[in-house]
């Protein structure tokens, strides 16, 4: 998510009234062989996220499932940023306690002085230098799964199994183009034809995904993979913000029996729902996107209790973590406050 425009998310541009998402400007990789000068190392990097952001939510889920919490510390920004940057106003004295900065833009400026572009999350920051390493939201989680293996917890799942990578990549590309990104193309469209095109693309793909998941528990193979993480972070925000705020309103996810059961199955899986903060999600979308919601009123709904109802997807088989085990509970300091969690009716 980008903080440079109150009507924009991360790395978004507008060209001839068409929504465009630019590539990440800082695309260095943290790897086992340190090919870009950034070696995998426990305690060296801090992951900066907004709990509102679907791209950042991916990194939180991956980090939880792989057990990277002891190796990569977590900074959580205020869900309502201002024109300057994502802010650490949730922390004492308005500073991140590890990096000692008030605004994420300070880490960007350490990397590139007076950087003119958008300040986006997720971001990995080198703690010692307070310097941004990467904001490459497409690559960070893949590297968590493949490059950080030496620091994975015992029993960590394989989220990007080598023998399935071609299929996973194909599914993820379709999900990114037609779901993850299409909701924004619809929401920020300034021409009817652009909105119509995004709307049709989105629901055509959701219908295909519903058909795909009708007889299988997960998108690729019989275990959770990166593809499921990437679809989940859009589905979990759909009814709360995309359906109304972004006018993606043919139907709610809760009105599609297959996708609703699939989303609930993942939500109830350790590492997924325990990273979701509905309060942060709604406050960000409805208060920051003043071009779409000029009153900045945050709706009270929807009812969240349905997320904890039985899904019965286990009848399809599948092994969520393969030969591994579920992660333990999140660290106390990272637990979602009660106001942002789904609660049973």
C-alpha cells in the first residue's frame, strides 16, 4: 500500500483515467547467498506492515506459518496514514521501538535521499542502518519460503513446493491480475467502461475459482501453498470493504457457498485469521480513500461471526501443513486486539 495519495494504495499510478499498478522500486532480495548484498540473518531485519494492507498481510501469514517470528521482528503501522507516510503512532511516543523512526519514509530516505515515489508496505528494513532493503511485495513471501529455510521452525510447511511451482505461478498470476488487482481497478475507476471491464474480469475469475475449489480443498495440490495465501487476503477483505466501498457488488463472498467455505477454512487455520484485523481494514479503506468516501464514515458491519462457523471443507481431504505442523499462537505483542477480531455469535 502506498501512502502518497489519499485515494491510492501501494505503488499505484493513474494514466488516462486507467488504474495502473507500478512495479516495486526497491527490489533487492534477502537471500541465503547474499547475491544482492543482503544475507539471510536472524535479527537483522524488521518487517513493516499495515494490518489493513492485503499485500502486507501476505507477509504476516507467511512469517507465521514458517515460524520466522524469532528471526524477523514485526512493526505495525497506524492504519490511517497521512500525506507524509505510514506512521508509527501505535507505539509509545509515536516511534517504532526498534528502528527509532516516526515515519516509514525515514527508512526510504536512508536508502535513497529524498526518494520521490510512494512509501509502501510491506517493507523490510535493515535494523542497524534503518535503511529500506526491499518493498517488492511479489517477491518477499517467495523468498521467505525458499531463501529463509535455515531459520524455519521445525514442522514448517513447504509453501512453494518445487514440483508444483509452475502450476502455483500460473494460478497466482491469474489471481493477481483478475482478483487481487481487479478490485482496485474497479474501485478506483473514473470511467464507466474501465469499471465495467474490471467488474466483469473479477467475477468471471471468482466463478472459475469457485468451480476449481468445489472438489478440492486448496488451489494447488493437497496442502496450503503461496497461492492460497494470495487469494485469501483479498477474500477476507471482500465483504467488509471491496463489495461496497469498491463497488464489487454482484455478490458477497459469503453468498458463494464454495468460496465462503474455502475462506472460512483458511481463516480458522492457525496463521491466517489470527493475522486479520477487521478494525484496521475498515478504518484504512473508508477513512483514507476520501475520493471514494468523502464523509470518511466507517460502516458498522458486516457481522463477523460467520467467519467462525463450521466450513466442512475437511471432507475434501487435504493436509493443511503437509507433513508439517500448525504454528503456535502468535506472540502476545502481535495478537490482534479484540476490537479487530471475529467473534462467535
